[in-house]
C-alpha cells in the first residue's frame, strides 16, 4: 500500500494548514478555509493568522457530515474575491496541462478535488503508453480513418464531476467518454475542456450502472475506466445509488467492458468506512483476479500541509491488464 499526494510542481494549489476539523487552502490567488472532518489534530497557525490569510470561509449547515446528507452551507467573505476563477494544472509529465474553472458552491466544494492529482498523473501515463502502442500498430492510419477507427485508446470516466480526470486522459491522446448524472456539472466539465484548449469529449448524462450494463450487453470495451463514486447519489431519472449496495455490481459490469489486455482501471473511494485493502479486495473479487493482469496497487491519497501533517482523504485501487 502506498501514500501519495500532489507534487510541489503544482503551483496553483497548496494546503497551508489543517486542524480542529478545518483546512486552509490556496487555489490560485485565493485562500479558502473549509470544514474537514478528518482533521482531528490542532491547527499549527493561530486563529488570527488564519483570519488574516483567508478570503472566504465556509460555514456548514446543521446537518453537515451526516451519512448521505452533506448539508448545504454558506461562504462568508472576509476579503474581496471573484465568484469564479481559473487554476491551471501543469503536471509532472510533459504534456499534462489543463485548466479548471473554480467557483464557490453551496456544498463546500469548489470544482476540484486536489488530492486526485496523483490519479491524474497515473491516468495520463497509462493512456500515453496505450496511445503509443496503438500508433505503433497503425501502419495505415488513413485507411483506419476511412473506416471510422481512430486508433486512439478509449477511456470512460464514470461519476466524472467537473472532468479533471477526463482532461488528463484527453491530454494523453484518448477518445474520452465523460459520464455524470448531474447536467450542471457536465456543463461545468465542458467549460473546463474549452478553456483548456481541447475538444471532442463525449458527454453522457446518465446513471452509471445503467450505462455500464448497456455497454456490456453491446460488447463495447474501453482501454481505460475511471470510477469515483459517491457514498450516496441519484441518477437523472431518480435512480438511487448507495455505495455499499451497488459498488460490487457496478465493478462486475466494468469488468465486462474493460479490455482484457492493454487496459487500466482507476477506482477512487471517499467513504469513511472504506480502506485501501477493502477496495483492493473488491476489485480482486469483481474481476476474478487470479492471473492475466500486470499490476494491482492500492493506497491512500493525502494532502500534506506546509507543516508536514498528512490529511488522508480517499483511497485508490489501480489495475493494469
């Protein structure tokens, strides 16, 4: 099991301090403080130092943190700032470069989960390698184009939110399908694609389980699949999603649409009750992993504040076939 965090090369993000159930972050030129249930320790900086630094503070509603109900709250402005602004991710690897429009939402989120940067690096690296293999096999790309075959790896991003992982795959040369059940965040993701200078991502507003099952019945396969499911959620037609009850079934569907060779899977989980070992076991059982795969790794994604405190936020499982 490994522990990974964003690299210092990402200049537009920084976790300044954490503690007392809060975190102080810099996104581009703005400093935000937000609730963080996992920051069980004391802050390093004083309250006065936090207040002198921060542009806005999120004040959670009474039900914040309850299972299945991340209650809304309000942002209290302490210094002048824009309602929306743009940050840039320039990755460790050449060519991994995209922009994200951020904004203050009623659910404490701003449009990006910065601890996911190591997953973006992995997605870019694996997609780039697959694109290189495809290019080596395409002796007559003109003929392939006439048949409507791109030769590029197909990557499916489920529960795709505002699309950072989709952009990482696109930057590496993939044909990307971006799926989320919420129309507003798909619109947000499309805007992120446009300001990043990319195009031709396929947008799908649908329930992830329904889509994966239909793709399996049609025999469609992908060379990369990314899953970042919430603990609870609803599809566009009211379909109910509960992680504990639905995840294993979804992974079994995904096993059928992930190419049997030269492919990768990234599973990310935020649920407090899930460990990296549990995630790895889920993937092993859903994919019947005994032989026929190159690599399986699991670990935690953390944010490390400027005082060296590690804030664990999610677990990941990555599979290569």
